[in-house]
C-alpha cells in the first residue's frame, strides 16, 4: 500500500510505502504526535497568560472568542457559535461576560435593524493590541537563535499542517 503525500510546496509530490519503511515512518509519526501534544500544552499555557494580560478576569475560552471578533471585525453571535462549534447560549454567556469586562460591545447591524453585531470595544482593542505586541516581541526574542531559513521552513510546515484541517 502506498500513501500519497501532498505537494511539499516546492511542486514535488512524494509517496512512501508504509510497508518496509512502516516502522521508521510510524516512529516519525509518533514523534510528530508527541511534539504536537507538547505544542498544544504550551499554546494553552500561552493563552492563559495572554488572556490574563488582556484582562485579569478573562478566561481562555472567552479569549478565543475575543480573537475571533478581532480577526473578523464584527459578527453576529450565531456566526460566532457556528465558527467555534458551541451552542448559542454558551456563546451568549461568554459575550455577556466580555461586555461586562468592557472588551466587546453590541452594535446595530446596518443590514438588519433587528440584529446586533458583536465588535471589539475601544478598551478591548487597546488591551488586545497591547497583549499581541508583547507576545510578538517575546516570540521574536525566542526565535532569535533560529535561522531565517528555519523560520520559513517552520512557517511552511505549520501552513501545511493547518491546511489539513
């Protein structure tokens, strides 16, 4: 049995057999799984830290909603629920909490006067921008030992990983 591996970005498509190379390939896959698990744990920890920087009462789940709104500009609560895969009542509670913390605000939807759009508040934008700038600065410091080629390769591979899902 041969597995086709997608284009590697250089226009080449590779295929490798799981047969004779299966053991080595399985070991490599296990290494990837371990490293991904570590990366996800670190990402959760980083989300906790950055959420606390944005606001001491901000939990990581609400922080992800805040990021979604920041990236989208503004959106309806139902869109948020669909994108994140939660029910509307859960998202509504999180939105209410983010409003209470003065990180989000509701605005009339110009396309439908009955609907409301969720947007970053001015305070939310300032707090989020500051936290993102600090995080970016820390990441640049952490990557100072990496070559530019390594950074490009890492970004390419992360893009390839993200394209899988």
